[in-house]
C-alpha cells in the first residue's frame, strides 16, 4: 500500500512538472476594413531559460517572432518553426494575414529543452 502511494505521488509530480514546462505564445492580426490598417496583438511571454518550439497552430501560413522590438525569426510555414530554440528573453509572435483575409492568429507551444 505504501509503495503504491509513493509511486502515485511520483507519477503525479512528473505529470505536473512536465505540464509546467509548456508555455503558449499567441498572436493575432486583424484588419480594420474601414481604415484599411492592420492591428497586431500579442501578450508577451518572458522565458528564463532556452525553450524549443514544439507545435504551431493557427489560421495563417507565415508568421514572425520578435524578441522585444526586433524580429528574430520569420517562418513561411508552421513545420519550419518546429524545433527552433529560443534563448531566454521576452517574446512576441505575429501572424501574416492571408490575401483577402481580415483576421489571422498563431499559437506556438514552447517546451523546455533537454540538457545532456
């Protein structure tokens, strides 16, 4: 009985630790049709250690990542971004509007890099 409790406690700790190592970064771009001006929105994410892009989702094809106000990566498709490592810092992500589109979004999932 004690072994089972210890094993369940360890498994719970591992699951919680693994889920805490994922961070989502989301960005949007909308087009104000009346003014014909795009608006970019993103809540920045600050990471304290290097993290790797494990997944990209959204209704855009192209997107870019900024560290502060500097564009550090431009991707022409979702798959190209997977595996990219971001060093510690504050990041923003923004999607490019598709032709004749008024709204685009992108979400990237960051996971802790495994040190060897």
